[in-house]
């Protein structure tokens, strides 16, 4: 676990109804940035998503660079050499009794969260057994992965590993699309087609 005092070292990426310019460019609303407690790391120039476990304990920080020239787009922060790669972003608020949307990236999660808060993101391309096991008990999973080979592999891996779970994959509207590319209204329509009633 990570101490809350460590998170306090990173400034909020939202204030007075405004969000960091990078978040604004990615169309992340103030309400979502505040709800997700998004932070900004001025030293590494990264927008950061705090990661908490089922019990709400801080387990890490996942940062996305704001610069296109940086090769390592995503960074899983460590503290004393430790991190928690098995924890899903969103598992602290996930409700196993309601349909759970599973997306690939942090900005996909932010877009879906606008209309359906029961959404999680793996934070890594590797869906190992320990990570998948944390979704056991979820009644219905709605994979909303990118329309590419990697997305298909991740979806199939979840299907095989959670045989007792009902799956309703959501197909994105075009090749190369991910949920972050869509508007909130478009996400709402996709969920409605999957028999999920967004708020």
C-alpha cells in the first residue's frame, strides 16, 4: 500500500471548475477529473490517475505523458521499488452486482465514467491470472476494447478465464476506434444497445 501523504505530493489536475489543458484537449469534464481525483506531476509532465483497491486503499499512481515526443506514454509509478500491477483502476468503486464495463486505457475509462460509473481499466496489456481473479464474482462484464487484434485477445482471455460470468461484448463503431474517441452521447447509445441504462 502507498501512504496518502505520498499522493498529496502531486497537485490536483482540476480547480475552480477548470481542468488541466491536456485534460481539456482530451475532453475530460471537470466533474470526472474531480471524481477520479486526477493529479498532475509537473516534474515528469504526466497526468496521473490514483489507483485504489477494493477497500479504497491507495495502491499506486498511473501517469500519462502530456507530450507526444515521449516514447513511454504510460508510467506505473513505484514507491520504494514497489507497485501493484494486479490492481484495476476503478475496482475501488466497481459494483459486482451491476454490469461492469472493461476498457483498455485510462482515458477510455474517463469517457465511459461520464455516463456509466461501473467501469474498470487494467492499466497494462498483460491480463495475468492474479489480475483476472480480482474480477471473480462480477455477474456481467461488458468488454469495450479497441477494435484491433490486441483488444480481441484481451476479450477472449477474459471469456476463457471467467466461465461463470455473463459476457456482452460492446463493438465500437469503426476500426481503430477506442472509447476515448467517442462522445458521451455515443457511449450512452452503445450501452443502451447492450441493455445498460446509463445515468
